[in-house]
C-alpha cells in the first residue's frame, strides 16, 4: 500500500495552545449513527464534471493509501502518531473531475453534520476517506465505517460518518463554522474561532 507520513521531523509537533493526550477522546455532536452499507452512498456534487454517487463496493474497489499524522482538536488536545488507511480524497475528486470554478467544499456527513474548507485543503495527498486506524477497522464512535481525515487542520474538519463532498464557488459555513468556528482552522495559526457573521447566523440551522 501507498504510504504518506506528514510528520515533519524539522518542524515542532505541538501547535500553540495544545496539550498532548495519549488516549483518543471521542467527541461529536449527537449520537453514533448506524450506517447501512446496502443503501450507503458517497456523493460528490456541485462544481464537478461527473457527479458521483458511489456505492460501498465501488469505494472499496479503489486503491488505498496509509497516512501517518498527528491530530489536533480545537478543544486543545493533540494526539501524536496516528496511522489511518483509506481511499485518497484526491482519487475521489479526480474521478468526479473538479470544474475550474470550484474553490471550496462543503463536506456532508450522517445526521446533517457539515464542515467547510477551501478546496486546496481538501485536495491534498495525505487526506483520506479513512476506513481503518492502526490496522483495525475504524470504530463506529470514531466515525466508522468511513470518516474524512484532514490532518493539517483542526479535527472538526475531519467529518465522521462522511457521506459526500459538495464543491462550491464560494465558501459556505458548516455546522461548527456557523456556530463561530473558523472557516479554515489551521492549528499552527490558532484559527479556532472566526469573526461572527450576523447574516449567516440569522439564517439558522439547515
Ligand atoms: N459527523 C461528525 N463528525 C465530527 C464531529 C461531529 O460532531 N460529527 N466532531 C468533530 C470534532 S470537533 C472532532 S475533535 C473529531 C473527533 O473525532 P474522534 O471522536 O474520533 O476523536 O470529530 C469531528 N468530526
Ligand atoms: Mo474537536
């Protein structure tokens, strides 16, 4: 299997304001959903040449990659040395064919969870539709059967129980972003909270 290690020995490991944890905390809004793989689909929609609705078997047939990385939660825990394996996000995006107008993505997950990020942060070699952690299938509470992994941003961008990417010309805030979290979320720049946007907040939940 293809491997990527995003841990940079020439770079400090702990972003500002973070504390190391050895355990892997479980953190999410709502309950752990039960995912039925017979009806499960991964949708790539919006500014793409070929909108996708991948069945579980179609996703499983794609080549795998392993990513070793640190993960950083905005609630200030950092966990070093995690190895995930799954389908490279860049392969899924290439299969859909990103249109030139696409500049942002809204990531969709079970139960209406969403998170947004610039396309350049989503379309990166280390990012995965992660299926396993340290060689074991990803546990349901950590987003199994499949979660997004975007290790260079705060971990709320790594949507658990991910179900799709919507490519957009303009940035559209997701669940935590509408509640004040940062539109990008770079832990090295401590992009924890964004500027409140009164117009967007008034729109309310979708
Ligand atoms: N679907 C979904 N994904 C989510 C969340 C959530 O509430 N729902 N929380 C995010 C946050 S804030 C964090 S820190 C990580 C936690 O992942 P973990 O429970 O595997 O540590 O999941 C992220 N992905
Ligand atoms: Mo988080």
